[in-house]
């Protein structure tokens, strides 16, 4: 297993639409295992392959709390097949926008289909934090970030803060 470098906004790769996966093979499983290790180390509750520079429709998620056993999910070619009319609002963050947070409203539950780590088709209903996380990760597959769901004013504030953070880091190095 290996830790992979995470790409930060405004890297143009984060705007790319990721391509469907043809076959779930050992190479893809290695990528998913490395992504999971990278996500746990960050730490985060989800990671899309494009965040480590790989434009494939692959997501890893684990929304278990620290006092619970690990519960990793591997989603290949996920699709939303149903969503609630009712929205839920969560304060979202993103490993590609480190240290930045904003409230985002999304459907409170979604039903998804995907291929699991063995390549077997699955169907699952997600609610609560898992529903938010699944939708946040699926946005990454379309080149969409959580800041694309908030006002331009808030988005520009966050992007400016990120650039300032980065300038100050490079002075300190
Ligand atoms: O670690 C993460 N936390 C989080 C919190 C609220 C809503 C979504 C997320 S996903 C994020 C990790 C990440 O950037 N995944 O793409
Ligand atoms: Ni993210």
C-alpha cells in the first residue's frame, strides 16, 4: 500500500470528468487500496480517484466514527437511481480545499448502484452523512467541488483564502 499525493484547488485536473471503468481488476483494486490508505491518513471520510490525479469513476468512503470499527466502501461506476425531494444541509469540507468549510444542501437520501471491490453489482440506499459524502464524491467524478454549490461570493472567499494560505506556506518553507 502507498500514500498518494492529494491534488488541491485550483488544479485544473479537479474540473475533469472522470471516465467509466471497464473491468475491476487487480490494478484497480491496488488503486482503491492506496486511495483508502491515503484517505485514512489525511484523515477524511471519502476520496475520489481524480483527487489523486486518476480520472476514473472510482470512490472510497468510510463514514464510521473513530470509536467504531472501520467500514470501508469501494464504489466503481456509481449511479444515483433515486433521490429524496427533501434536502439535508451539512457543513462540508474537502481534502482538495484544505481547511475550508461551507454549508451545502443536497437530497437527504439517495439510492445508488455501483460495482464493489470484487466487481459485483450492488444497490444501496444512503442517508445522513453517508448520503452527503456519496454525493460529494460523485460530484468529483463530474469535475464539481462543494464550492460550486454555494454563492459566488462565498466561493471566491474560500478560493482566495486557499491561495493566501498557500502563499504563506511557501514563504515559511
Ligand atoms: O473528509 C471529508 N469530509 C467531508 C465532510 C462533509 C462532507 C463531505 C466530506 S468529503 C471529505 C473528503 C473529500 O474531500 N472527499 O472528496
Ligand atoms: Ni472532496
